[in-house]
């Protein structure tokens, strides 16, 4: 069973960095089994096709605009996924829907996809997330861990947690 945790976002647009920072924190806090790959997708697009082909499970970490209040953590899964990728909920959400459409055409679509995200406060130019969104990054990490563990992936916490 192959899984990918994909952190996407633009690290120079304040809160847009949340998905990338969550992926980094996941790698700092947990040792992944060989069957789980954590990818900093940044603002990548079609170059991710090979990494996302024929997966059993894909977790996307990102900021999302769903209309909930800023700082709200959301999980999008199941029948909500096609709707999520049809609407532009993330400022850089051009590449990933194109990649997923290509995977579908190639018949190599991940068997299961979930999106774990947080409603942003600011998408202004800047290297630092707002404190509210930065405080939600560990929650995104723990949600990703729970999803992986629930599907039988054996993650090992690293003894020294790095902030």
C-alpha cells in the first residue's frame, strides 16, 4: 500500500505556506515507513504525475477557502473531493487538478484522496504565517498522522520533537 502526504502552497505568501510547513513538521516528528512518502509540492504541477500515480492513499495538506472562518481546520474527503477540485479553493490550485485529471485519463488515479486544510487569514506577500495559522500547523500534522494510522501505515514518532 503506497501513500503520499503532499504539502502544497507558496511559502512567500504568508498563510499559503501552511501545507508545506505541515509536511516539513510531519517529517521532523515522525519516521515514515517505506510505503509513505512526504512530498513538499510547493506550487508544483505536472511534474508530480509520477509521484502521485497508482497510490492507495493521497493526503493533500493546504490552505483552503471554503467560506468557514479564518483559522478553521477542514477535512475534505469522499464525494466532496471532485467538487473541491472543480472550485478554486486554494490560490495556487491550478497544478493539482490538472495532475489529477491526467492521472484519471491515464487510469492511475489514487484510490483514496483527502484534503486537510486550514482557512487562511492572509495571503499577502511575506515569509511568516500569521500566528493563528502557524498554530494550526501541528493540528494538520496530527490529523494526517491519524489518517495514516487508521489505514494501517506504521509511523514512528521521533523522540526529539522539533518545533
